């Protein structure tokens, strides 16, 4: 199952990149994919299992590491509490996950997951003995981005979530970011505002929970 997901994600990324028109520069997708960065040559950015076409949106999703010696010296009490709880500072509109600060709560939601690990040798040994290599519930959940009740684990892309609420939030976040990347084709600032609960100054539109609100 995990091997299937690895192949599936790889094919998805390859197909997405095949549809992106190059900007005439050198392709740096290999390095960008490994670091979650941006390829100027192909005008494509990598974030989790997604390939994004908006550079501004890609930048808005990036996390800022908080040095260990700065964790207790932040001037904002709300941020100090949020760091301890992996929560959000409502005053600063920053969400913390594993000592990283996110402008986007959707990026933070996806960051709660852990990459799936694939042990090919263990899989081959089980298969040779005629044993089931993986949980059928997990296999079905992985294909659908769902939850396996037997193993108490959820799947979103190539990441797993061990908390149901975190899994639900991650699924919502994936959908929202994909939607924002489509919106970016008409207005990148709106796309950024969608994922950061902020305002697009050019369009005079504010967003809350990914939806337009009255100013």
C-alpha cells in the first residue's frame, strides 16, 4: 500500500509538471522537490505532495523555524502559549507546529502529519511467506485520503495523521490550498489572502476560513 502511494504521488507530480509551461530558464525541479522549494525555470513550486503554479502562494505557505534560544524570549505572551501547545496566536495570526511558525493555518495543518515510511525488504519478506503485507483498511484509506479505524491512522497524500481532528483539518487544508492555487491564476494576492485569513488590497476583498467576508 505504501509503495502504491509512493508511485501514485510520483505520477501525480510528474503529470502536474508536464502541464506547466516553462519560463525559458534552467529546470531546478529536482532540487526544488527535495527541499519544498520553487523552480524559476518551470514556474512551479513544491509543497507537500502538491505542485503549485503561484510563487506568491508558495511563499505564503512556507514555515519559519524558531531557534530554541528564542522560544521563551518572544515579546508576545500569546505566541509563547501557542508555541507550547502547537496552537495559534490570535493576536499575531501565527500558528506554531514543532517550533515552526506558519502564516497559513492550512500549511500548519498539513505540517502535523508524518511522512509514510516504506520498508521494501519487509514487504518482500511478508509477500514471499504469503502474508498480508499491509492493512486492507489502511490501503483503502490511503487511496481515498481517509481514516483506518483498525489502525487509528489517517492519510493525506504521502503523510499519515494519528489524530482524527488533525486528519480532518489536513484534508480541508489540502483542498483549500489547491483551490487557492486556481484562484491565483486571476489574482495571486487573493490566493495568499485565502490561505492566511487576510485581505487582498487590490481587489478589496477579505477572507476568513478561506471564504470572502464583508469589509
